[in-house]
C-alpha cells in the first residue's frame, strides 16, 4: 500500500490530472462548439483571446504542475518501486506526460501559433478556421481522455 509522502504526491497527481481532464472536457463539449458556431472572424478573434488568457499563471500552474507531479510520481516509483500500484503509477504518469502535456506541445500549440499569426477578418483566417476547429478539437478530445485516464489509474494505484 502507498503511504506517507508518496501517498500525498499521488493524491496531488490525481487532483492535477483530474482538473486538467475537466478543463479539456469543457473545451471539447461546449467551448469549441460555441466558437465554431460563430462567424469565422469572431471565432478566430475569440480563440486568439482565449489562447492569450491560457498562458497565465492560473492555468499554467495546474497544467504544468500536473506534469511536474506526474514526472515526480514516475521518478519516485522507479526509486521506491512499491509492491502495489507500480504499473498504475507509471501508466498514469505516461498518460499525462505524453498524452496530455506532450500532445499539447506537438498538436495543439502549433495550431494555436498558426492561428495567432492570422488576422481575424482575413480570407486566410476564414479558410483555416474550420480546419483549426476540427483538428484542435480532435486532439483536445485525446487530451481529455488521457488526462482522465491518468487520474483514474492513479486512483487505482491507491486502492
């Protein structure tokens, strides 16, 4: 059984990855649908504003903090190699680090960067907007699932 400071670390990992699953789920379920329903110029402008707001401490602390916690859980698991929950702890860490944090870096951020270079009312923005919504939302669905799965397997490690 996981006890002591390692237990606290894993509970924090559950909270961090679970919070991120909720944020990503909200975007997939209603934010992106609402933005997609807007005219392209308005959708592009709104998403650009959201992307700017996202890189502030409240979101980045939870998003990056969950990655740090996941990495710490993986390292401590390798060092301590607990009898119970080892597979779940390593799987939970991999799911968040690669399926959420890493995927953000390689799939969502490049799309955000491309969108940031566009002028909301420009013809290129109108053409790219539906592509952006479709691709960005697909990868966000994956981030939602991997973050939730990470939280779940961390919980399973504690049981």
